C-alpha cells in the first residue's frame, strides 16, 4: 500500500512540527521542504527527523522545479550535506530519504546518504507535462539498486493526467513515485494504487498540488483502496461538488463495498471518457456543463434522458455506457413531500433557469399537470425550453418579474446564482415576494441563499435543494450498484 507523506512547507521548524502533529494520525511520513524555510531556520534542519518521530524526506526544491529555492547549486548542496551530516547509528534520527534531482551528480553526497541508511529518491520534475520519452527516462532513472525513482508531473488539463496513468502502465516494473500536481491531478493522489506509486503527497491545506491528509484518509477511503477497487467519479467543470465523494465513500464504507468515488474536474469531455476507459471507471455522476453533451457517448439511455435531453449519471455495462437522469424523480419526490398532493394541477409555477436541472424540472411540472413560466438571462434558451411544453417564457429581468406575479404558486430556482462563485447574489432581485408563495432553491450551500432569505423574510414557505440532491445521490447509487439504496443508511449518511 502506498504511504501518505505530508509535505511541510512552513517558514519555521516549529511551524512544521505543529502542522505535523495535527496530522500525525493520518500520515506515515513527512517531507521537509527546506526551500520553504526562512534562511536562518535552514541551519537547524539536522535535528528535524528526531523531533518528528517518523520517517522524513529531505527535500530542497529548486524554483525551476516548482519549488522556492533560488540560490545556486553550491549552496543547495551545502544545505543537503548539512542535513545528512553527523549521522546517528540510530537510523530513526536520520532523514529516511533525500530527494535528489536527475541532473544532480554529487557522489560524496550520495555516499553519505547510503552509509547510514538514507534512501535516495531520484526525481524528475516536469512542469510542462509528459514528454514522448518520459517513460524511457523514468525506467532508466535509477543509478543504483536501492534508489526510488520519482516523476512529478504538472497537469494543465485532464489530458495531462490521462498521460500520467498511461505512463504508469509503461513503467509497471519500476518501483516509483508518481505525482500529478495541479487541480486536474488532485484525484490521482487518491488512486496511488492504480498508478503503482509508492508514496502519495498531501498538504496542510488543500491547494493545486494535492489534498489534505484528513480528506484523503477520511473522505476518500485511501487506506482501503487496492488494485481491485472499483472507481466511481463525479465530473464537471470548472467546479466539482466535493460533498458527493463524502456521501458515496461513506456508503461504501458502511456497506463494505470495495469501491471509491473521486471528484474529477474535466476541461474536456472527450478526455474524461478516454480516462474512464483507461482506468476502468465503473460509473460517473455527470454535472455541468456536460449533461447534454454526454448523450452521444452513450450506447443506451433511460426514457427520462430521452424525454428531458439531459443525463447526470452514466454506468459502464458490457456493451458500453448507459445513461440516466435522476434529477426528475428526485425533484418530484422532494417537492411533493414538502408541498403536499399527488400532482400540481391548477398550479402556476415559475422556473428560474434553463440548464440541465431546469430541463428536468420543466418535464416533471408538465407531467404533474402544472402550468409554468420559464425565466432565464438568455431569453432564447428560456424560449426553447418553454416551447417543448407550451409554457410561458421571459427574460430574467424586471419584465420577467412582473410576469412572475401570475405564476407564483410555486417558484423554483434552478441556477447556481446565490451559491458557489455567486454566494451573495439574489437570483431574482426584481421580484417582490407577497408572502403566500412556496419557494424552492435547488442550491443547498449556503443553507439559505439570498433569494431564500428574502422569501422567508416575506413569510413564504421555503425549501433548499438538500433533500432533492440527497435523493439524487441515492438514485445514482442504485444505478451504480444495481440494487436498492440501503434504507438503514437513508439520512444517516449526509452529503
């Protein structure tokens, strides 16, 4: 099993020790990034392994390799020598590893490391992604039998990450560390076993280099993953909901299912589907902006996908990808439980938004015998959706707000406005609530968007999207696992 290594990037050794202590129960080892220390602190690095009380990698990363060290090679070699000097017969008091780049050739330094059991990590850093001969170079990187080779690859797209997984297959016989940095590669840290990587690097705070230690262990089931673990994923762009992985991985843990669910930001749907085939992803929750574009990739799909023209869940079968839409049923169950009744006949309803969720909501409102108004900033999109069901439509502006007064029995907000990157924005600031409306916002973070707060203040009954999205996740589980969601876990496992 791959080891979890906490990369320590504090300015002082005391700060690094405090960070290490707060993460100790989640990690196996640490990397002391000497390049991040204040200059005066670098003189005291020799004592760090004894203070840390676990295996430590000595690393002084150069700026050209994505690090912070800007001095010359001579001063860096002096610092490395200082870290390895006065080696103790008790190896636990020495650095367990030292990270030396492929172009660094200092035999005396390497000999000093080996004399007292400090293993050399021979590394290459690729800031511009994988080159055509990276696999050949990695296979030949080791200079002596006891070295561990490392390739740290910066990912600038999902295709870069796909190439790292292909690199892993081309170097299966080489004992190695594969690190894929950048926001596109964070999920690969979870899948170290599938990369054949000996070490996964984690960080004190989540950034574009990798996840936090606690998230890796608690939320991503890292300790339970092996080469037979089935992979499920959530994918979209630019944002990916990080609550879904916690939900699915908690269910997998409770049900003792050998599976893991990871968030994969995908700047290209084509790259996502190639990656899915490469690493044998068993199922994917599809989010914006790919709910419509995914349909041509499907071998077969449900009648809901055909009716709505939107898909948010795909499962790999023997003949290819099968597609489903769980928005529709989840919305209907949630709103009828809240609002009461078996249908919505004689209700006049406003839908704000015209994206994939709004498409599902519109289809269900039509099935439930309601009349509706579609509002969207892009009035052409509102019109196209409304014409499918002979609904009214308008632009999301003052004229649309005036028309809303005739469609105000139920108001359903289906856009991301008010959450995510728009947390303080009111979805429909032009509309004045009368207090007798029922208002639903499909967002659930924050619990009350500005739109819901204003509705509640006016006396309206309000509902956020948590219940709908929870039911959606349960339905996707059923498609992934081909069995009913465990009733005993309903509402026990949270998003």
